[in-house]
C-alpha cells in the first residue's frame, strides 16, 4: 500500500494535470473526485486540501513543484504505475485530450519514469 504522503502528493499532481489546458470541465471535476475518492488513505483534511486545488487553477510553476515532490515520494514500481494510471485516467476524463494536456501528461510521465 502506498503511503499517505505519496497519495496526497499524487492527488495534487492529478488535479494540476487536469488544469493543464487552463480549465476543468464538469466531466473532469466528476472524474477527478471519483478518482481521488478511490485513492487509499485520504483523510478529511487532505480532501479539503485537494478541493482547494480543484477550485483554483494550478499554474506551471506550482505543477513543477508538485511533480518534483511526487518524484521524491515514489519508492517502487507499484507507486509509479499507480501515478501514471491515475494521471492517464484524469486527462482522458472528458473524452478529449488537448495538446496542452498531452504535453503536461508526457512531461509528468517523463519526470516520474
């Protein structure tokens, strides 16, 4: 099981990836919340923290900081696969992947691989 620091950091990176094109559609919000709900070990405080990230755009500098933090927290192949799978799921949530979303997804995948 992944540790809670990895999970909250992954949650933030997932939300940051969803903001890649500058907006989060209703489908993406619903998918985000569903995906985040299925991440293990999130407590009420962590949920509130993630809600802030969903409500306000995450810019490139903050996304880079979060990805750097995620890199440091990934300890195993299982952690890496969890992160990549979650990222791919949220980026494709609205049925279309924009160029900016592709770019951000590839950037994050490269960083954690």
